[in-house]
C-alpha cells in the first residue's frame, strides 16, 4: 500500500495541540496511529508551494524513484535553475525526501487534502 500524506490548513496552535494530544495518549499507553501530516497556515501558502509545475515534478520523482535535480530537469525539458527551486521548495515543505546519496524521492502515493470553504 502506498504511503499517504495528509495536507491540512490550520494554525501553529492547532498543529501543536495535535502533537500534544498524541504525546499524551502515548504516555498513557493508549494506541496511537501513525500519520504523516503536513500543515499549512493558509490555502494561499499551500497553492504557492504546490504549483502545477511543482506538482509535475513531485509526480515525476514519485514515479521514477531516487533522482538528481539534473535528471529531473532533463527529463521534464525544463531549465535546471527552475527545477532546482521547485525541488528545494517541495523538499523544504516535506513533500520530497532526500536519501544518503542526496537524491530526491517522494514516498507518498497519495496526497489527501480536506479544505473547508
């Protein structure tokens, strides 16, 4: 089964409360379900990070495994500097990970987002 990351919109306080609640459950010996969650402070921030070009980079890296930025730029026929910025932004946001060889990968098979109107 592919890993899933939940994308949420919320405040720092909401993220901290979720962390503390989980910590307290674990301390009490209650079962705690592992979840990968990325929290953004607003929909605007999420959309600035996950642009169409960056989503294409994320999909390509997910489909093809551990890759260098140069390889991704060449395969997507994009300028290296632009792909470098996109990969760095996705990495900084937690949507891409880096292996010991400094190659990027995306373990997520699914991004799940719930947005309130």
